[in-house]
């Protein structure tokens, strides 16, 4: 049985193109070494379809039975099966050379090659990603994408306990550092033996291009600074974004904000996220155009979106960089007490921008989302953060992906919504069950909208209502509300650009 699983893994490498015929014996021997096997007897022919997940599970089960694994739990299994995949991996230089060869054909060919490699190598675990719950909710702002994230492995109690006694390591400094390529990982840092990076030069600096292992949308990529340096939004940020979309015009690229609360999960390493996907925000129209003095050649306007977005367009990216820098500088120092916007408190800055660049319709385009991270006694998690009444669905920060219209919701919602559906259909008291009691007010609020809820339509209704909660979350994150007063206040800021 174990020999057959080894043969299947080697054949998987051949079928996907990870290895060539001349590499088969070498790859097999590498796998034997990882499994601490010194002998091998050729099994019969492979008669069934090869499942990478099943093959890796069989090999990892064997390792557990032989005492090769320290613990037979998800973190240790992931560390081990990534070592197995490394036996099939091309060297980084080979990947880079192949990428550039494909790029000579077209940028699309290059990214298609690299994306397939990232999946075939199991760096992107397709069999986990497909478990994510996904649906679309129609709103006044367009079709919002909703995802319940199930692809990240659950917390491993044994690994958590072991990590507490581990000596703290500073290598690699974080998950976005170049040093992750080929890194074996440890219980508090995922294995990256099968990880590859494409070097890029953006605005004269060394950056790296990779894909996200969790691919929340098609070809979800990460572009990161070659140095471990903090997030920073400035004029050079806009130059780097446009350098990238010039190289890969079929991709968008955006940056999280550079301040806590309104920023992403990793503020310690400067990075962007992009990919080949059109979000609802990109589809949203400009609802009010305006002109900035000295930039009459640049299209500018406020986007119809729950958050506060300025869109600028031009055939000349240099003009967009100049205008974006002007807007960023103005916003950094802007205070409007009547709109609860303060540029700083005791020297602590509050205003920043989430920028998203793309090339569309023959023009470069830049969306600038105005952000403010003020907190108050009543709203300690952020004044422009999801309202506490929405925390039963979404409590986490609103980062770049969500800003654009894709909700990344916690995995707990899978079980909570399923149980909630049963309670609604059966007419049970939701408040009597601790795990879903937090949803009771929300359910009581939307139930009267529906004449009849059955087991056949209850989940569709719940998903739709979750989507509308997400729309409310985005409205909360907008510094200017979509009211008459909010529009007037937004207009006041636009006026400052012409002073």
C-alpha cells in the first residue's frame, strides 16, 4: 500500500508537469528519505484516478503509524506533507526562468503558468479552498461576494501548547518575507517547502510576487516588499501599483491602509494584494463627477459605494500619481469636527487611504478609499468600524478585500447558520441556545419580511440577509455616510482640493 501511494505521488508530479521523466527516480528516492524508508518494491499499475489529498493522507498516515510524526494533528500533518510535496518541486531559479519565458508570449501566459504551479504544488490546497462557503447577495451597490472562510486549518490545541514552550524565532521575520521560500516551517509558522516567488522591480525597488494560499478570489496574488519594512501609503505607493498593472494589465492591485483598525492583518510588512477578478466596487459607477484645478485632463468622481471612494482615470499614469498624492496629502491633514473626522489626536494620525489600481478601457484607473481609524469610549474598536450590533456576523477589521466588496466571514458561521436555520423552521427559541443567541435580535428584525420560511428556502434567506449585513458593515466603515449631510461633508473635502 505504501509503495502504491509513493508511486501515485510521483505520477502526480509527472501528470502536472512538476517533474519530467528523468526526475522520477530522484523524486521517489527523496520521498523515501522523508518517509525514512530505505527500500522500495515497484507495485502494480495505477488503476484508479489519483487524488492528491488522498495520496498525501495515506503517506502521512503511514508516517504517523511509524512514529515519524511528533503528533498526528493538522499542524504536524501539514508540516509533513509539505515536505513530501517538496520532493516534486522545481528549484526557484527554474520557476523564474519558466515564468519569464511565458511572459515573452504574454503576461496572461506567465500568470497562468505560475498560478497553476502554485496549485499543483499544493501550496494552494485546492481541496480545502473548495470547502469555503460562497454566495452572492444583490444590493443597491451591486452584487456583493460573501465567503465563509473554511480553508484555513482549525486551531491545533497540541501545536498551540507546544508553541508556548518554543524559543521565539526571528527567521523568517513574518509570513511575507522572501526567506519563506523553501522554509520547512515549525509549529508556529507554516511550512513553505513548496513555496515559490517571482522577483519584480517596482519603482526601482526589489519586490516579490506570489499567490495567496487561501485564494479568496480568482488568481488572488500578493506582491510584497523584498525587505521586511512596515506598511506605508505615500506617493511611491501609487507608482508601485501602476508599475505592476503596467506589467500585468489583466490584474488589479491594491493596498491595505497603513494604520491599525482600518489596515490589514499584517502591517509590519509592506505588501499589496491583487488578482484577476472584478469586484463589485470596480463595477460601481461614478455618481458625481468633479474637476481638480490643474488636473482638468484627469477624470475624477465620487463612486456609488457604501464606503467613501474617489475614482480618478487617465491614459497617463504619471498624472494619476500626482493627483493621488495631492488627495492623500490633503486627506492626511483634513479635519471636519461636524463629520467626526479628525486628522490626529495628541499627535496620533487617523486619516489614510486604501488605494486600488487597474487598467481598464485603455486608461489607468485608481480608486482612493478614504479611511479614518479614530476610536471613542462608545466605539473602542473604531468609530468607522462595524457597529457592535453587527458583530454577530462580522467583528474583524475591514481590509482591502472587504473594501472592494468581498466579505471574508469567520468559519463559526457555517455551523451557526445551519443551527439557526433549524431553529427558525421549527419555531424554537433562538435565545435558548447559547451558540446562536447572539443572532436573535437580527432574526426577529428580518423575519416579518417573509411570508413563509421552510426548510427549502431558509438557508437562502439567511445567506441573503448575511449579505445585507455586510452591506451595512461597509456603510459603517465609510467616513462619509450616504445621507444628505454625509454627501455635503464629502463635498466639503473635495472643495479643499481646489484651494
